[in-house]
């Protein structure tokens, strides 16, 4: 009987050593610097629990003070920055429709894109700088030629294109 007890003790101890070694190895691998994490999204919150950075594929619809502003024009995958009040303040991503890469900075309410760069593999690039009063400027190569467009606070547009007179 003591032989069976010794053999059982030896088997249980060996099994415990194997399980402990496997657990230690798994823990070490989970903390390795070259570890790859696969996920559909990541939300980083501040100390109050407010989401401040969203990384996703796709990202959620735009927010103003934490309230959805409706769906995006196209699903977007990338990085979204959110202000302390829950308003989207900008982002960088790629659109599923049109294959565009987009970089934006939004006003404090998250409702106006005051700086936007769009790059489209088929249509060129566009830079838009806008004020909340709707004045702004756009530099684009969208139609195959460089264009500079100014929009005044009265909504009137002034275009500058190669081989045309400049805006007054």
C-alpha cells in the first residue's frame, strides 16, 4: 500500500510541476514584447471613464457631447480622438467606400470638420480648412488639375485654377 501511495504522490507532484511550468511559460509569452493582439476595436478611457481614443475596424458613428450624430458617410476604420465632453475631435482612417484615406480635426462641438485632408487613389487629394462661420479654403487636385477655392462668409466662392484669372 505504501508503494501505491508513493507512486500516486510522485505522479501528482509531476503533474503539478508540468502544469506550473506550462502556466509560467504561458504567462511569460503573454507579456512578451513581440506579442500580437488581434481585436476589432480598442477604447482608451480617461480617469473619469470617458472614452478619449477609439481604435476600430470600423469605428462608431460620430459623437457630439456623447450623442450620436447619425451614421458616417461610409464605414471608417482607424483612430478617433474624443474630447473630455464626449465630442469627436478628429481622426485618421480609411473609408470602406471610395478607398479614401482621411485625416480630420473637428471643432469643440464635434460637428464641424475645421481641417480635413482626403486622399483618393483615383481622384487625387484635397485639403479643406474651414471656420465655423462657413468661411474657408480648399486646395484640391480632384479634377486632375490643381484648384484653390475660397469661400467667403456670404457663401460666395472664388476659384483659382491654372490658366484662369485669379480671384479678386
